[in-house]
């Protein structure tokens, strides 16, 4: 569960960064 949460959080952060940077 922890790993899935980490991956999901990472994907969420990357998505925001890509949206802001892009």
C-alpha cells in the first residue's frame, strides 16, 4: 500500500510539474 501511494503521489507531482513547466 505504501509503495502504491508513493508511485501515485510521484505521478501526481510529476503531472503538476509538467503542467506548470509545460
